[in-house]
């Protein structure tokens, strides 16, 4: 397993040795003009897709089937559907999502333009045979069926929203699954028909092994969901930066209050224990829990020294 990136799909699609020959449809990949520079493709195919002039571009063609699978994953996750092979059409049989990151966590893929291309996840609860969805992919009844019928996942009982920016499809997925929709009261106007409302700033256990940690800052109602002392679903509050090789906050797009985010981290850092950082935007990362805790505490000190600044999407460097 690699640290932060999903493994290539396994099974009869081939081994990850990279020795399989490419088929005719595996060449000529490109990024079209609809790209919004959301970073999703660069997370999934980091050796093949890079940022240039404020958008993603394919810097080289795949050299083997494993790399071709990475580009297919990037294409099926891309919220603007900008990643394309030479023929322009994707083969649905090569859609790898939901894609296992661990035995308990799957990446949904199919990121939505209505959530700024945010990643979403499925958290399997082995003891009950059920699943939680954290934030949501684009809405599609076909996708909902795909998640429902996936052989490794149980029925979805809860849809957990990390904050208002990712609320777009929460109600539709919750209704389709017969699940409870969760949001914090600070962002309740983004999902006023939520079934469960988190309140205040104290952590709350919302399911077996799952704790919600309110973290006002990015928005008034931002929440971290920590599961089993292993996984932190951080929404837009925290992410792993390729640029700094560290845990960071999205300072230039902190909508509510950078000062409040510093205070939230100071209040919460000692309570956070996890190995996997699983954000909405930015890279995923796995570290030993003590090392992750050390980095969170160091980040807290940095954030407390920051001052408010104008919102600037162009300043983001994942």
C-alpha cells in the first residue's frame, strides 16, 4: 500500500508490475479546456499529470497498463470530465470506483463540480456490516446503485457532511440510501433538512468508533470525522501538501476565520489521534499516529500566527 495514493485496481485487469502491453486506446491522453485546476487528477496520476499555467496537463503518455489505469482513475474522478484518451470516450468497464484505499475505506471518485471537485469516501463498519459516506460524489442514480451493490460494502446508514461547501448532493444520497444526513449547526443553512445536527465545539460520538470533532475555521460549521483512531476525514480543514510535504490548512480559502481555525486546532489537537489524513482537497497521507499528532501540533502553532487575508484561489498550492 502506498502512502496517500490509491493502489492501482487489481484482479483480472492485471498486476501492478507495469509489464503489460498497452492497447490502442491507451494513448493520446490530454486535458481539455474545461479543466478547473482542482488537483484531483494530479492526486491520482502524480507522475503523469502536473499543473501548468493554472490548469492540469498530461506531461507524458502511459508506458504500461498500470499507468493507463491511473489515468482512467483520474478521468473518472475529474469533476469537469477534462481528462480524455485520444478517442475522447472513456470505457466504463475501466471505471475503478469505488476504489479501496484500505479494507475499511473506499474513495468514491466521480467528484462533483457542485462541491468544487471535492473527494468523498465510503467508510465500512465491519462490526455492523454497514457503511458511512463522508461528503458526496456527483449525484447519479447509477452511481448510487454502484455503491449500493459493491460487494465489499454494506448498506449506507449515514451521510456525513464535513461542511457547507460539500453539501450539494447530501440529501439526495441520504434519501436514496434511506440514510441519516449529518451536518453541524454552523453550516445548517446549507442542509436545513439534515436528520442529525452537531452542535457546539465538543467532540461527539456519532457511531461505533466514529467521533465528530467540530473545527470552526474554514467555515463556521466545519467538522473532522475520526474513525477507529486510524482515519481522519478532514473536509477542507486540513490536507497533506505536496509542496511543503506537511499537513497544512487552506489559508487562502478560509471562508470564516483563520483566527477561529487556530483556536479550534489549539482546542482539538491533543484529542486527535489517527494515521490516515483523508481530505476533500489536497493529497491523502498515511503516517504513524504519533508522527501525525506531532505534525498537527506543529501546524497549530503556525496557524495561530496567521492573520486574515483576502480569499484567493490562485494562491493555493497543493
